[in-house]
């Protein structure tokens, strides 16, 4: 750098400006590369994650100004509890998000649905081995059995 600055007669301020422009160019190029790879599309996302990403992408500047800077665990939990899981279309990860439902029980629900067809009413979950009245009462407020693909708000 000294050789270049002595050949071209650059002052220290001009050297800093050139370095800043080069750094800005590299950051911009890196950002474009990131956008081209679209890393979010390759991640395995749940329906809830997809809804959150869509909400962020569609948020206006005014929404951004009024959004809280951080959510507490209680805020996140209350939001998650508002989303109804459609037991006729839910995948394993969505079923596992229900209270008291682990990988084994989620598989049983999906097998039950495959063997017997779509659930006609939420109470049909009681026919799944491992779901008794107590567990059913835990998950009942968080599930629906409509034929629609999109989750509904529980308001």
C-alpha cells in the first residue's frame, strides 16, 4: 500500500476512502451471493416458521416501527398456542409441537390417519393408541380437523 500511495501520491484520508469503498463493494457482493443462494428455501421449515417469515417479508415500514424489539418466551408461547394444528394435514414436526406429543405418538397419529382416512372430528384422536382423555384435553384447544391446508387463528 505504501508503494501505491507513493506512486500515486495518496493521502492517508484517500487511502481510507479507497479501503472503505473496497469493503463496501465486498459486503454488497457477499449480500448478492447470499440472496442468490436463498438459504431460507433450503431449510426444513414448519408451517409456523413459514408464516412468520411471510409476515416479516410482507411487513411494511410502519409495522417495523411498531414491532417490539424482542419477544419474551411467554409472548412466543402465547402466539404458538393461537395456531391451530390441522390433524388431517399436519406433518410429524407440527404434531410434535403439541403438548405431550412426542415422535412416537406423532407417528401413531399419522399412521391412524393413513389407515382410517381423515379425522372427521377432533374427538377421533381418542382412537389413537396413547391418547387418553387427559392428553386429549391438553391438545384439544390446539387442534382442528378441517380439510383446509392453512392453519387458523384460535381467537
